[in-house]
């Protein structure tokens, strides 16, 4: 049971980069998220917010999902700019994130895809740092640049490739996400 719980938690591989601009905020469960951010000259609009719960009772984190302004949610895993930002509702140790990410990827993508991406997944997992309640992570993908992982606004690494971004984001918004209701909230599907 602990492993399942950590999977839901660890999948918050979020990366936080300071956006160059922000317009109005949305505040689910007390966490504030900008409605629009601009990063690397790309305007990203929030598609939705959600709260991930473990066993449908325990709140784990609050998150927001963003897509490039001219992209639709049907193109969520395409080579388009996107961002998944998380505000933690409880502390988590760094060592738990990598295993949880691996487990979630096994549910979201094929074993051959995992094998092909293994070195980049391992690098990504090595970037994790422990979080306390209120800390933020964000994962931001910019075409041609890569997937940026940041903690509380400080970039901790960038992983290249649209294929890596599609695999990582599939954890939350792919066809086999960690939680279907959470996916729908993030994509604004009601």
C-alpha cells in the first residue's frame, strides 16, 4: 500500500521555473497557480487544476497543467510546450521519487519505450530533492530545448527529447494516467 501511495506522490516530478509573466491566479486547496505563464517566449495557458488523493481520502498534492496557447488538449503529448506544476500538501523524501516514477512509467508506456529512454529516466530520477509541505516542483517542456525540472523556482536539470517529454507527461495526462479523474481535472474535461 505504501508503494502505491508513493507512486502517486513521486509522480509529481514537477519543475518550477520562474515564469516571465503571470496573469490572474487560480487557488485550489489554498495553492495559487497563474492562469497564464510565459516561458522561453512561449505563452502557456492553464487547462485545469486538480488535487491528487491517495485512496480517495488523503490529499497528496495540488497541481496545475498548462499547454501552449494554440494547442488543444487532444495534442497534450505532441511536441508542443506544456507544464505540470505541483504544490505539495505533505513532505516526501527524495529517495521515494525515482522508484515511484519508474513504477508509474511502467503503467503509462511500453517496456521497450522505457528501455529506449532508460538513461534519460535515470538522469531525471537523480535530480529529485526532498520536499516539505508547500514546496513546489514543475516539469516544463519547450520544443527544441527539452524538459526542465525545477524545485521552488530553481532549475535542477534539463532532459532532451520530445519522446522523453511525452513519456513523462503521460504519467498525469496520457491514456493510462496515475488517476483518471485527476487527468480530467488537469485537462479541464468535466
